C-alpha cells in the first residue's frame, strides 16, 4: 500500500500556489492541534458531506435539491458533536478493514474486524482522534509539500515518489507518531494551565455533555451560582 501515490500527486501539482500553501498550513494544524480542534473538523466535514448529499440526492426524495441540501447541512451541523463517537467508530472500523486487506486479502472476517476495530476506536477515543488527525495532517502536508517541490522544478517529485514509496510510507508513519506526541504534550500543557486557574469547578468533558443547556437559558455559569 502506497500512502503517497503519483496518481493523486500529479493532479495536485496543477493546483494554484495559494491552494497548495493553504493545504500545507491546514495539514500542519491537523498534525499539531488535531485533538484540540477535532470538534470543529467533525462539524465542518459532516456539514459539507450532508449538504453535498442533499444537493445530489434531493430529487430522489421528491424534494428541492437546494432546500434538501440546506436542511441536511443544518441538521448534520447541529448533531455533529453528538455523532463524533459514531464517526470515531466508523473511522476505526474502516482502518481495521484496510489493515486486514493489506495483511490478509483473502480473509472473510471483514465484518468482525470492522466491529472490533470500531470498538477499539471508541475505547481509545482520545488516542484514536489524535492518531487520525495526525495521520491526515501528515498526508496533507506530504502531498502539498511534494506538489510545491514539483512546481518549483528543484525536485522531480513524481518520479521520486514512485521509486521511494517504502521510504515515504515509513516517513509518514514516523511523522504520525511524532504528531501524536506533540498533541499529547500540548493537551497536557493546556490541562495544567487550566488547573492553575482559580474557580475551576468543571471537568474536561462537561462542555460536551452540556452543549444544549445554554439553549434553554442556563448552563455552567448558572450551575456555579446555584452551587
């Protein structure tokens, strides 16, 4: 399995310079701050996917495509934070199936592997989100960086990518592990800074479960007052 393929890299070299630089910076943000910003990315991705699906499939449900797209995008955006663990389960299952296909293509235990890998993704939720965002950021930076080198003419990135696929795979793997370590250290530092602030009365996960409370006019502030 080649993580960086010339088939994807070649169209990427035709993108404009601002787009490639933006993709490189976006990959860096995912690589270093994936855990801290994962809620934003889940909301964004689910909103866009739901909107595009509604735009293309709205007519099949006898609805105006634009209206179906807007309503689906709004619903997905509102429900996204509550579906984040479903996304983690699906991503973990897909990763397990890909690994199975690479190690044993003739295996018929796809469903079992999908369910087991998905459950592992839920049990190791924070680590899995860190790994997923770090890996995604690494791939994005790899493609954008190689495309920029190809455009500059200093390196024949397409040919180099074809002849050094194994080296690129190992490099992406090491960069992913490094990204997980960076995210862990940044999260630990942020947690220690929060602990130093006076008046802390909420756990780290309370905001996720009390997301809808401010809509009813009360939330963490009112609960602190009541206590």
